[in-house]
């Protein structure tokens, strides 16, 4: 089947965040924590992170329902499915049939999922859920006009969630952006930390089987991601033969010595698509308590599939902003042109690429499309566009998400990237209620968000 490549790098559909900080050691499988040092560079605005550990019961949630401003339960955690145990069958790819032709989708797994029976700071959970759901809503908002040029959206502006369009999705269903983020979040929770090999395995499951897809199929994938996943699978085959490992066992590879010998950087150099940034949120949400670790892992999470240094640095910078949002920074602090300079310890004193540093200094603070803001697939454009939408949204998630989409081109991804930061800042309770009514697999997203909060805390203690 012949497919036309979109300018975003995606394939068009066929016509018709004070802690003991680990020293980061680079290895072929990514990075690992070795010795520890004390980091005293905790910003005043970061006190929210400590409050998350010492908050009173009135600010914690332990299985009870979180009641939204509309009086409707937004938690979906029933007492009978709360547990300290890692009942993780839902982490893995599951099928309806023995022939593995029909995968179980998130909305078909959500009722079987348990949740950790522990107290979790309400505000932190609100922000995690806001980021994850905000990403999904932005993705869904732009899905039906993906690849449409700017002028089309000038003439036909998106004003609400819609069904149909580019992929024929039901209103509220998401695309590859959120599917890959769910793969990444599941990996962090299932592995109790950062495991690049497992992340790639889950992305492969999505690509091959439709794991974490809203439709049960991988219907939308970027060219760079597709190439990297094919390369990962090729390396798995070679590795299995070299070490006499049954190929069927390669997705469950857990031997740490073997894993250190597997090169997880599967992209060619110079690949700078936005596919690395669109799935980022789970990493800074999981590691926000330890900013240098969160920032470094954010960069690595994108670099394994997109080989350009600009990708590594775009993910590091945006990851730092999400960490700061979870720590309760005000919007003007997040958008401070000197944010990077004030938080260099978070970046392990590694400089940002000039293109990303320019964005950190406020290059996005201009008059939208007419001033050069573009919702394109190039990661520099995508980062700038998402930050422009956040800067100019008038403190309204809805306004910002719509503005991101109406730039045109890679509409779903620009809005999904916007939604990660905006959702973390505004929180779940401030997302548009009428959009939340249509959010696909909301219960799955809520439960997964609680696992991210729980496992992230346990991982860094």
C-alpha cells in the first residue's frame, strides 16, 4: 500500500521534577543511577513537592472519590479494587482471542485495574491527572483535522471536540500521541522506574498489536517512530541469535547484564520530529520530586526514537517545565525568560541547544501564525507552538487547546504537547467539563495517574 508522507513526518491516512540526587551514568541502554550527591538547589516555589509528602489528611486522597466542581465523581476508584499489591496484569498486552487478532483496549481494561490503597496528595494527583487527561483532550481535539493546512482552519476553525474527519474517530478518542504516552506510563509503573528497553517493547506492541490504542489498531504513526521501532525489532532478532535467547522471550528480557549490552538508541542522527515530545508527560510526572533526574530521563525518553540533540534538549526543557508545574510554580514563573538560567542545576549544567535555548528565552511570545508560529512536525516548531498557546491562552485550557489546533498541520500533536503542561498547571478540575464528558477511557487514565503518583513516590524514596 502506498502512503504519502506528511510534512509533519507522520504518515497520512490512505487517500479516501532538596533530595539525594543520583549521579547519572550513560550506558548503551540509556542511563542508570550510580552514587548519590546532595543537591541544595531547591527553589522556593518547589515547596509544593515537600508538601505532597507531609500534607494533612484533609489534603490527601485514599481511595475515596474526588468530587469535581460539577458534583460528579471524577475518581472512579472503587474500594474493592484498591490494593497495595502490584496486580499488573493490565500492564501487558492482552487479547480477546488466542490468535492475538483483537487486542483489549484501555476502556476494556479499566474496570479490572486496581489502584494503590494509600494516601496521595490531592493537589499533586489533580495535576498529574490534569496533565495526562489534558494531553489526551488536546490530541482528540486536533485528531479530526490532522494534516489540514492553516488556511483551511481559518475558514473552518475548530470550536469543539468532533468525531470523524482524518481518522474517522469517535468524539474524544485519541491518536498515537496519547497511545505512546500510555505505553510510557505503563512502563514506568510496571518497571517501578525508568527502563528504556521496556519502553521500546511497549511501543512495539502498540505498533504491531494496537496496544493502548483507542481503536485497537495503530492507525497513525510518525515516520521517525516507525523507522526506530523497526530498527528495535531488527536488533532484538540479532540479539536473540547472538545470546541464544528464544525470540519469544525477548520482550520479557530482564537480565540486567544482558540489557546493558542492548543499544536502545534506535534512531539515526538528525531525526528531529515532534513524536518524542508528544508522549513526554509521564516521565516528569513520575520523577518530579527529583528535578535533575526528571529532566535527564525526559531527554533520554525522546532520544531513543529521535536521534537529534535538539530532541533531547526540547524534551529536557519541556520536562523541566512540567516538573515545575507539579511543584506549584506560578504561570509567570513557568514562562520566565530566565527559567533555564535559574534552574541550571536541574539540567546537570549541560547546555541547551541554541534553538531550544532561544525558545527558553521567550521566542514564542509573539503574534501567533502571522509572526511565524507553526504547528509543524519539526520539534523546534512544535515546542514553540505549544508554549505560544500556553502563553497566550488567557488562563483558559480550552482557549489554548483550540489555538494550538487552529494553527493547522500537525494539529493533534501541537495540542497534545500544549495539554501536558497546561493540564499540569491548571489541574484536572479546570479542564473543560463538556470535553471531559467525552474523554475516552477516562477511568483508565484516572487509575493510571494514581499509579504514576504512587510508584513515582516509592521509586524515589
